[in-house]
C-alpha cells in the first residue's frame, strides 16, 4: 500500500499502544491477557487501513482479531481508525490523541488508557507476517484472512506470494483443525496460482468464486479499500475459502 510518510507516525501509534500487540505470538499463546476472554483468534495479514477488520469485528464479535500490517504508518492509520470507530476519540490538534471527554494525550507522553471493554476485540501488530507468524503456536488460530495482497507477478518471485505453498504450510500449522483460510484478490493469475498451491497443501478447498460480488457470498462480504477501488474499475473479485485438515 502506498502512503505518504505520516508525521509522527511512530509516536502516534505508541499513544495507542493498548490496542497494539508488539509480540503477536504472545497474543496467540495467551489471548485472555490481550482481550480479556478466550474467544477464538482470527488473523488478517496485510490489513492496510483496517476497513476489513473493523467490519469483521462488528459482523462476528464473538471472535478476537489480530491485524498484521508491515508498513508502520499504514498500521498507525488502521489503529487510529479503529479507535475512532469505537468512539474512543480522535487525533488531537497537537498531533496527539484526544479522548471524547476532551483529555489530550501528547506525542511522546503517556499512552492513552482505555478500559478492557473499550479496547474491543481487535489488536494491531506492525511487522512482516512471514516473520511474525513463525513464532505462533500450533493450532492457535481459527481463521486467516488475506485480502488483495501483492501479486509478486515477476518470474522468480513466486515464493514471496502469501499463498505460496511455503506460506500455506505455515498457515496449516498454526490453524486449528477445521480452521479456514479466506483469500480475496482481483488478480486472476494470482488466484489461479493460489488454487494450485491450495491443491498441493493440507488445506481443502471449500469454496471458490471468480465473481464474488455476483455470488451467494456477497451478502456477508466485507469490502476492503482495495476491493472497492478495483471493482469500481470493473475488475471481478475472486475469493477462495480453504479448510485446514490435520
Ligand atoms: C494491496 S494492500 C491491501 C490492503 C487491504 N488488505 C485492502 O484489501 O484494502 C496490501 C497490504 O498488505 C501489506 N503487506 C504485504 N505483505 C505483507 C506481509 N508479508 N506482512 C504484513 N503486511 C503485508 C502491505 O503493506 C499493504 O498494506
């Protein structure tokens, strides 16, 4: 995702550190410490500005969600949008954070204090999922969502695609038996490649469509920012769901 460098992005996300998991594997090891409950954990890889995870957390609130994004400034925006969507305040005129009661937290100062209930069921992590997920315990995740990831179209780059068998094997290890991978893309070549990789993996293909918005799944679909942009340009959206079999 392209984004102009944010002013004070690092300090801004530090203010909201109660919504951020700096060691995401620990979230998977001990969810109750982070969410105050042991609801099943779902992970989004490459959350961008967080439209999907915000929608999903409301649509299915009986789960906990961890949104991973490798670009720090993008994750800052996602975290701020999530906090605002929960009525926890907004960016203050001084660049810090302003709570709804008017309390201002300045950049570089104490982090904003939210109650367990205010924090809700989403946490954000900055980093490359390929490095972060390696430390997740086996069988710790209920579902993984990948929406509009980089296609890495050039020859020789296949191993970088988030649906390459190398990644699918890691997803299979951390997913519970019956856990699911949900994948959406506008890119037909990447989608066909992903179907082949799923075929080779321990995941069972349960659903696929080459036109999500005309499918029976559209009613429950949560559009992402990229999805809106691509479909406005006339691209059809492909989606697959694959189930883990241990
Ligand atoms: C094309 S954007 C899509 C954003 C969002 N999912 C959407 O559909 O609107 C892909 C996002 O994934 C992030 N990303 C790509 N590879 C990643 C990785 N290995 N780990 C974490 N984030 C990643 C990028 O930084 C970018 O923000």
